[in-house]
C-alpha cells in the first residue's frame, strides 16, 4: 500500500467533535455509515488506515472486519492468512478494555522482531505503528478498533490517543444499542411469524388506549368492520358489553404496567356480526425490556392478542410425518386432532372406523412423546413442524 503522509487535524472545534459523536451514535441504527465514520476519524488523527473487527472473545474467531480505505487485497489477505495468528488480538484480551494502546504497550519489541506477523506482513505493507482498543459487546463478543500508520509517519501522540479514547464511550454505546436492537428484532421477527402461523394478531395500545402498532394479522383483525370500529388511532368493539369489558381490562393493565410485581389481564369474547363464531381478545400489561428505549417500550402500556379459531393454519402434515416418523394416515390424524377435529368426524370423513382412528391417535401420542390432546396441539401449532412452515 503506498505511503501517504497525513497530518493530524487535532484539536477539534466543539462543533466538529459534536458532529463526530452524533455520527458515532447514528451507527446504532445506520451501520452503513461505518465507513464514513472511519474516514472522518482517519482524517482527524492523520492515519491512512483504520480497521474495525468483531471478534468472538472465547475463540478469537473473527465475525466481521471493515477496512478504510479498502486496501486492495490486504483485507482479504489478512482474513485468509493472518487473522488467526495476529498476536495483537491475544494481547488485547490481556489489556484493560475501553482505551487505545500502541503496539509497544502490548507486545515487547523483541517479541515483535521474532514474530513473522510483523516481520513479513506489517513490514511488507509498510505498516509500522498501530493503536488499537477493545470494546466488550455483550458477554461473548468484543470489537477491536485500530488505526495504522505507515513506516514514514511518526508514532501516535498523547493528544491523538486521548482524542481516540474520548470516542470510545460513544462507539461502545452505539455498538451495544445496535447489538440489543438486533437481538430484539430477531426475537420480534420469530414471535411475529409464530403468531402469524398460529392465527394470532398483536396490537399495542398507549396509556390513553390509542393504537400504537399492529402486526400484519392484527391489522387484518382491525379491518374487520363486523367486530371492530377504528377511527384514527381510536379502537372500539361493536358489541357494547364486550367493549366495556375490554376497556376495563385495558385500564387495569395500564395502571400496573410500571410495576413488575403486579399481575393483570384477561380475555374478552367478542361477537362477530353475522357469524356464529366469536373472536377472543387477550389483554396483558406491556412492560418494556431493560436496555434501550424503543417506540413501543416508551409508550405502549397494554398489548392485545387477537385470535380467531376459524382462521386457517398452514398445513404441516408433511413436516409432522418427516419429523416424527408418522405414516401418512397418522400425520393426517395428528394434524386434524390438533386443529380441533374429533375422532368421530375424522373417521366419517376418511372412511375409517373409529377404532382405527383411535389406534392411529395412540401411535401419534407415542411417536410425538405426548399423552393428551393439549400437548399434541403444542407440538403441531407451536413446535418444530410450525417453525419449518414459518421458514418456508
């Protein structure tokens, strides 16, 4: 990599520093800005290269590495040939985190001279001086952030190291927030798909009872004018008695939402005009998870779960047959019993005797490790067969 003599732009003005801090915090929700942030920091400290790597603490395995500027084949070469041999990573685990160290702080000179990583790789690319910091992320990951200078540049000054140290709390906050939001989004996606698969919808209500959010199935329920009246963000049930019961439950849940020790909630049966079937609306208090404040945790105080037993659920008979070694007939009995069919109805529609269907159901219980119909319902509607359907 050709050497470039860059001059430090420190100290920064208050406006420049504030702008950089804002960019660091923006990484929590806009990780695509990482290269811009690395470029800004390289310019301020006069370093031609910066790297940021996500590393598994227990094994040292690298999950992700970013280079600015992208140094041709250097990044790929490092990952393929040297990422597992870098003594700097091992030394960083022995150092106190959340501050920048130069190479000589971490590895004695004589050790550097003996190590082929420095003799062959760093020198070959004209890299001479490095300062690097380790930032813990959760319990199993950490982030190494490094700045590298070429052999014709001076070492990093105390002013430059102090400046980079001042950025670490902001980058750490952004990385931790991104990590938590990423996990929250993953679990939310799983829960959302599982609810969708089982025919449940979710609606979040604010302290005043207005609608804050609704998932796809929840929105479909709310659009059913036979049961709901939605005006703006205001929600009302068409049946007056059901609405009074719902309003009372919501008020109770809102009142205890800030108390982790108080229980509240219940279910309301909601008649549907022109139908003999009713919807079930569950109400529970919403208690925000610890960690970053989000739209929902900042305002939602009650959550409605909406369920309609007549909504079709995905057919998982083939997955059940494969997962539990069922015959085609047993898988059919398993799926239909879990979805509410009786032995008599299955026998009549399949042209089998009731005793045959009962025998098949007993084999289903044995193969799935269940003993009663409620357990079988969980296997079919909430177990691995439903996960496969969700993924597909």
